[in-house]
C-alpha cells in the first residue's frame, strides 16, 4: 500500500484512540481512510502502526495504536489479550474484571480499628506460588496446576452467593492475587484433638454448619474437591465453621477428562464477554485431594459425580468428628471401596449416617439440607 500523508493527529479522551486527518491532496477520491493492522501511515518521518479496529467520522479516523508519536508514549491497549503462560497473568487487569470485589464485601466483617476517615480490616492475600525444578535434566514447573487451582477457586468465590460457612471473598489485587477475609480461628483438626473431647451438641452443631455450607456450594453446581480437616476453619469467638481452599473444585457443566492425561491448558478457555475477559473452564480433570478424605473413585481416576465425592469426604470428616481423633485408611483398600472393620467404632452420633456416605459412589447418600437435624 502507498504511504499517505497525515495533516494532523490528536489523542482523544478515549484511551489509546487517535483522531487522524488525512491530506486530501494525496487521495484523488477525497475519501477518508481507515488503516488496518497491516497498513502504515507516514507523516514527517513518523510511522503510526495501527490495529484493525477503526471507525470513521467525517474526515477523521479513530485508530487504536500502541506506539509512540512525537516523543509521546500512550499506554498499550491491545484489542485481543494473549496472556503469558504464568499464573500471575490471572491478576493482570483488565483481564479478570469478573473477579473484582462483590458489592459491599466487608458488610459482615468487623473492623479492627477506626480512623478519622476510614475503617481498618484484617485480610488474607493469597498469591500464586510457582515452583520450578530440574528433573532428569528437564525443567519442570507447576505453573499450569497453580493456574488451574486459582481459576477454580476464583470461580467459586465469584459464583456462590455469601454464606456464613464459606470464607468471604474481598476481591483481587492487580498483579498480586485474591483477597480473603482473615479468619481468627483454628483448623477442624486442631478442634477435634483437644481434650476433653467435644460434647454431643458441639458435634451436631459442627455437622450442621458443615452440611449447610457444602449444600449451599453444591446448589451452584460446584464441588469443594479437597474437603479435609485442614481445609475447614473454626472461628475462636463464635465456633463458626468456614470452608476454604477451593482449588480442586470442579463444575457440573464441565467435561471431565482423565487425571492421568496431559494437563489441561487453563489458558485455552480464555473467553470474551461484554464485561471484559473471563476464564471459562469447559474441560477439567478431577485430581485426588488430601488422604484419606479422597473418594475411592477419585483415587481410581473414575470420578463422574464430584458432589458425591464430596459426600464421601464429608463422611470421613464425620468419623473424625465423632471419634474426636484423626483416622487413616490404607489407600490400596480404599481404592476398592473397602472400609476396615472397626472403622466406625466409637462413633456415637453419626455412625449410621457415616456408613451411608462411605458406600460405593452409586449407592452413596447425597448431601441434603434436609439432613440438618438434632439427631
């Protein structure tokens, strides 16, 4: 294409858009030009490389351009976002506009201090941690898995409505990570090992809170995926259960592929919407969580109902809660859906219910809010 002279160009108030007036003497037709991504306009030894998006108003052309002009460098605004293969790109705005803070995110939180013009809150910042190791002469990285887990967790926090038994999501920090409420408490593992053991009413209360939070999560078609004593917090002041760590959560709307197959590329499912860019996962792998809480079908790589797998994990937690001690299962027996003799010994409250949760997946009891009771 022949070069065209530009009479003037001005940066508009719209970020990275230019008003460009083409010299009519250079165009016998008198028409106004829109420059595509492979076009170049030359004026006074200055080249302006434009992207494909352009609109014409009168003799002016709106052109998205990322390069310098007359010594000025406008900030880049690429029309198509191609994220780097690193988990931190999740939090490179404006990509995760859908991961912003919900409305009034601190509504149910108590400030730790007050200033003359502000309130102060404690919070947790959770950022990706990428590890690289050299194995057999090749560099290996957990970047894909870290990305997958952060996207799964963000999906839970931005899909599920608020619930007292699910940790509160406060938004995301650009180029850093997600922000969660600070929980002043201890893990459920720390709770059950304290002596004297829990009373019957305390066990029932924890059961009901756990069940309430999990069924709320399940109602949105999402699982927890790594339910264990360590991923449940109990607040110190009110003994409120808080579910957290949803990195192994999967969705009912996804297609499941074998966990032994090649890792699913999470960046493959970057989609665009009117509100911006959003990661929409359509193919997922169901990976084992913490032993011995993972369901047998997950250990075998055969899970097809992730919420039934959560029910199994819930059943093992109830055994620990009822016996007030941690338990273990031999993984080679657990894969075969075998529960060792005496496993439910010492369960005074939930023995029957635990047996229903620990059955083979196609005979297993689902988690239902109707099971909230006083036993």
